[in-house]
C-alpha cells in the first residue's frame, strides 16, 4: 500500500495538468484556424481558457511548438474523417473523390501546410512532423489496402505508394490553392484529375484519358 | 523627328531604372536563398548594391512583393534547367529522373514554396503566382509533349496533365523535405517512386510495381 499512495497523489496532480494542456490546445486550434500562426499571440490563447501566458509556455515551450502540435493533431483528424467518408465507396474512383472532398479545403490540411513551412526554419520541431507523416502514410496504407482487398479492386500498385502519392499531391494542391484565386471546388477537381491515372492504370473506365 | 526625341529621352531615363531594378532583384535572390524571406531586410538588399532602402520600395513596393517576384523568377529558371537536362533522355523513366534531380533540392523551388506560403495571407500577390503556375504548366506540357512525340514514347495521358502532376508532386515533396530530416537524395528517390506509375501505365518496365 505504501507505493500506491504516492502514485495516486501524483495522478491527482497530473490529471488537472493534462486537462489544462488539452484545453489550451483546443483553444489554440480554433484561434489558429481563424487567424493563422502569425495572427495569434500566446496571451490570446491563454485568455481564451482563463489561463496565464506562462501556462502556455509551461506546457508547450513556444507558440511555434504549440502551433505545430495543433496542426499535426488536426491533419490526423482530417485523415480519420477522410477514411470514414471513403469506407463505403463503390469504386476506386469514388474512393479517391470522397478522400479528396474531405481533405482539400479542410482547415486541418491548411494548418499542416503552414506548420511544414514554419518547420523549414525550426528544425527542432521536425521530429513531430516526421511522426505525423509516418502515421498519415501508415493509416492511409492500411485503410486503402483493407478496402481494396474487401471490394476486390485491382491491386496494380502497393497501397503504401498510393497513400504516399495521395498525401504528397494533397500538400501540393493545398499549397497552390491557398496562394491563388482557385476555389476549393476547383482544387478538388484538380486533385481528382491528378489521381485519375492511378485508377486508369488499374482499370480503364470511361472518361479516363 | 519631334516625336522621336522624347521617346529617346524617356528611354535614357528608363534604362538605368531597369538596370537598378534588375540589380536589386539579383541581390535579393542571393540573400533570400541564404536566409529566407524573414531573415533579410530591405536595408540589407539595398546595401548589397549600394542603393537606398527607398529605391527597393520604389521598384517593388514591399519586401514581400520583391520576395514573390524573386521566387517566381527562380522557379521558372529551375524549370528551364530541368527541361534542358531532360531533353536528351533515353526513356520516359530517364526523363522523369532528370527532371526530378534538377528540381528537387534546388533553391529556386524552395523559394517558390516559401512564396506560396507567404501569399496565403497576402492575396494581393496572388496574380503573379497564378501567372507563374500557368507558365510552369504550359512549358512543362510543351517540353514533355515535344520530347515524347519526337521519341515515339506512348501517349497514354495528355502531356498537360503529366506536367501539372509533376509540379504538384514537386511542391508536396519540397514542402515535406524542408520540414523533416529527409535528405535531398531521399526526396529525389521518393518523387521518382511517386512518378513511376505514370510510366507504368504507359509502358510496363522491369521494376515497376
């Protein structure tokens, strides 16, 4: 019993800390989605949950580190939403379209693109970005591989390569869409067209070039 | 003759102005490549060519506008280098690899990715970005279309779509490469693997999945 008591005490201290950390992250995500990383201050994030600025730096060290953590969490959330949206797809083309419509234009992908740009000059934040890419690729590989197998779709290429190509194209399309007058529906159609070849290679369907 | 004289005078004023503009742009490109947009001041750019900071703002309005112009010029230069490097390719796979090795890891592509991130919050700079994408796509379409036709390579897909997919993947790969520990050779292999399907669809070669 002597060793149980300190653990319980430790947990009593830790749990509110975890809750505050999580509340700060939630508030930061909403502010970052609205104004981008540069438009939000540590003081504003703290004020949103009635905390002190020092609590933000205690849990996250810097605003940039908090931003990258928020962006990585959000893009993984978008990936799960895309997987759910695509699970019932009737064909490979329908699967691609459902993924693209969920991902392109989402605030989570826009935050992740901004986090990648930021990390170019903040290499201390690179490990979290690396782990996020690993999860995006691994979960995309598993989800597409399972669906394709279950539906009996052709397996012309490894599901891992298809997943990596999907996320690389999504980053390129999002980067361009944010910097031009292109609308989200235009960006969706662009990405669907760029993915069509995957499908075309596996099985010719009407409308494929 | 009366109308020629003012034109000649105007030209005499314009030419030194064009030279100064061009010298400022050249100096800015070198500084931006070294330190990124955020690491360079207008005063530093001016000092590099013995000019006043007001001359930078006279010709370019803001540092951000100068940065975007510099980045667009540089990525178009990289595209021309890639076209020259790929012109003698023996096969579609060789063509892809030569393009990728020229483009991935180039300072011009890195500047363009940074310019796209910057323009997300500076929509007044979007028209120049739009025109640069139009030229990248049009020149890629023409160069690949001509080479493919001359060599008799299969034409499974429009050269325009192939060119757009190439640049979208290049942006995604560059964005990721800059934000992770990935080396340039790793990024080159990644992009070659993601392009392989284009080739595989047109003509099966050993080693394609």
